C-alpha cells in the first residue's frame, strides 16, 4: 500500500521467529505478521512505560523517606542537630 510514512525492515532471525510464534499463540486472530509486530511493539511500549513510571514512583518515595529522615537545614534540623550533639563527648 502506498504511503509517505517511514517503513521498517526486520530480518526474521531464529530469535525474531520465536517472538512471532509466541505472539501468534497469544493473538491467533492476528493473521498479518505486520499486525503481530505492531502488537508486540505496543505491548513492549506499555511494559517499558510502566517500568519507567514504577521506577519514578520508587525514586519519589525514596526522596520523601530521605527528606523525612534527614531534613533540610532550618529550625527543625537545627533542633535535631542540637539533640544529637548533646550526646557527643567533648
């Protein structure tokens, strides 16, 4: 079909054939190799996006925990440091 959009070429290696076979087993209604490749790409994108979002949520949670444990300088931090210094031997 004529199109102005960029097309990709993929060599069907043994590994790629395994991916296609597994995809066909999951989605037997897809009879087109192109449709299977597109569906595999969509699934991969969803997974990568989900993993990235999960990693971002973990980083935010770690920053909140760190901020709660080690507050930024200011009145509460100074009070905390004063209480810690009370136990130090001179």
